[in-house]
């Protein structure tokens, strides 16, 4: 609306006859309002487009003029703007007695009528009221621009985060959702979507949990935060839903306003991770069992090896002992044979002596004693031969 250098609250005066235009400018200047004189409807429309607080128009200036530029401008005003116009009429020219003025008011919109001649105080009062109204319009424009900017930022953030916005009216239970959010819940087209319709797309295993969470929010007024599955086109999707409860003046929760996001990929990744962790746990358990079994088998085999080594050592010791005994036996056998041969000679000679010597008691006793000693020696040699595993030798 404002052009470069234009006063946003200036007054534009269109009064082509008499002294109405300079008089009005002078009166407005006295109360601190900048006013400019316009020549013709086209010039007035051009200046209005540059920005103004109000327009003061004499009715004779628009009775025969082409009003299409002015009407086009007024009809094209943004929603926040309603340009105030003070229409100067002659006495008796007000809308209550002048149908033409009434039609003009309908065409121009926000029109106030001031009959001439007027008192300066009346003009000042009407102009101040118009300026106040115009100032509030500018303030509304700023607020609307801020709201629009914030809404644009919100939409950008929602789009960047792949979020959808939604609202649930708790009185009508009608579910309003953006196009992105409607896709999250499997809603097609622009048809109305009720809470009952929403419940039908929620996975039956998650429905009770969803309704419990919603009831808790309605009772406590806390934020509604939940993840659940939806079934659309025979496919299961995960949705993250978050909302803030809005209350009425009486304190009752009347609606929920929030966002939704499709978290199917994240949930699938989490499920895959849990599956892999489960498989890893099973493998770790199997490996642990294998390790324990291996340790047990190693221990058992080690014990067996120790027993085998001990048995081998014992066998070697027994073999060594057997070899020693065999050597001793061989030695003993040799000695026994030689000793036995000697004893045979001694016993043979003693037998000859016993036969040849006279039978004297003393001599026979000596020979018998020697014979008994030789026989005991022979008995010893037989035991030595038995130890040496040799055949017993018998005296001839």
C-alpha cells in the first residue's frame, strides 16, 4: 500500500470547486495531520495506492466522474484494509434524504458524511476517528504479516521435518488434517474424517493404548504423545502423534492440535536392530556354551592325557623293573647254576667220604652236618633258579 516517501496517515483531499480543498488542508494542518490536495479521481486513486490515512471527497467531484479506478482500488484492498472516506455534501445531501448519496456509500464502502458548511471541530473529530481506525488497520496488517510469516516458517519447518498438522474438535469429533497428515493416516481426498474413521485405521493391537492415552489427555490436560501403527492398503505403517490440549474459557479441553510423522523407517530399523541383537545374543550364548564345552573337553582330555602319561610312566617303570628283575634273574640263574655245580661236587665227595670212612660217631656226625649244609645250599639254589624262572635242578 505505501510507496516511497508517502505518509501512511496523511489525508487526501478531492474538492475541485470553491475553497473547500485549501480550507480542509488548513484545518487539518492545525491539528497536526498532513493533508494533500488531489486533482481528479485518477490522481486520488494513484495517491491512495501510495498510502494514506483517509480521503476527504466533495460529492460534486464524484457525481459525474469515472469512479472505476477508485472502485477497483477499494475492491482490491487486502483483508486488513478498509480505507475511511469522508464525503462532503451540501445541506440535505445526506443518505437519509439523498438516494444518490446512499448508492455512493454502497460503492465506496467505509464512508462518513459531513454536510457543508461544517464546524471545524466536527471535521477534526471525524478525521481523528478515521485516523485512529486507519492506524488500527495498519497494526492489524503488521500482526497479520507476523502471523503469516510465522505460519510460513511453521509450514517450512513441517515440510522440512516431513510433519503433518492436524486438529481434533472434541465437540464434533471431526478430524481436520493437512495433506501430509492425511497421508500418514491413510486418508484420501478431502472428505470429512471423523474420530470413528481414525479408529478404523489404527492397528487393532494398538487401539486400546491409543484411546487410553487420548482419555488421559482429555482428563489431565497434558500433552498427547503416542506412537502407534496404522493399516492402510493392507500395509502397516508407524505414526508418531503429538498434540497440545486447548481449553475453553471454562477450563474444559475442547480440542487437540498437533503434528504427525511417519516413523515406519525408524521403527523397521529398530526392529531389525532388535532382531540382529537377538541373533547376536543367541550366537553369544552358543559361543559361550561352546567355550564351556570346549573347556570341559580340554579339561577332560588333559586329565586323560595325565592318566595316559601316568600309565605310560608306570608301564615304563614296570618295564624297567622287569628288565632289572630279568637281569637279576639271569645273573642269579648263572650264579645258581655255578653254585649248584659246586654243591653237587661237595655233596658227591661227602657221600664218598661217608661210605669210605669208618663208622665213628664223631666223624659221621661231621659228615652229616656238612651234608645238611650242602643240602640247604642246594635248596637255596633251587629258590634262586625259581626266581630266575629256571627249571629246578635235582641232584643225581
